[in-house]
C-alpha cells in the first residue's frame, strides 16, 4: 500500500493535467501547463484519519492559471483503502480564496458521522 503522502505527491500532477493541460479528447486547454510550483505539502486530519495534502500553483499558456490539490487519506472502510479528493481553483480575480480548500477538507466527515447527514436531507 502506498502512503497518503506518496500518493498525493504522485496524484497532484494528474489533477493538474486534467484541469489545465488536456481535456478528455486531447485538446490543449488554457494553452497547456507551462510550469508549476509546490505551494503546500503537509499532513492533515480528515474525518478523524491522518492523510496528506499536496497543492500546486499552475501557470498556463493562456488565462490566469490556477491551483490544484490532491488530498489522500485512509477510507473509513479500512486503512488499506485510500480516498483521493482533487481540487482545482482558477487563480483569476473572481476565483474562490485558497482558504476554501482547507475549509472543505475540515468539513469532510465519515458516513457514520450523524452530523454528516449522509442522505438524511434527500427525500424520494
């Protein structure tokens, strides 16, 4: 099994490619990725489990570029199963603040958490 840190470090490049390099049919979007730099690499607690987050600042050939992040943490179903959550925020003036990525992480709850409300507000 890969560690959350190692998997997050490998996955962030995939997240960047999907968000800022080539679309699903191979078209170059945003002028492609020109460069990236590491903004954050840190352990993080998610749903009571220790995971790891890696965030890049991506510079593109066109447009403002953006930030991509891969978060990896053990699943609530067992330590051998890892969960990956990817984020992509544009870097333009109307983009959400980067702190929202951290707020979202803090809001992730296991399905067994009564306050998570999994399905409790959905009616047939």
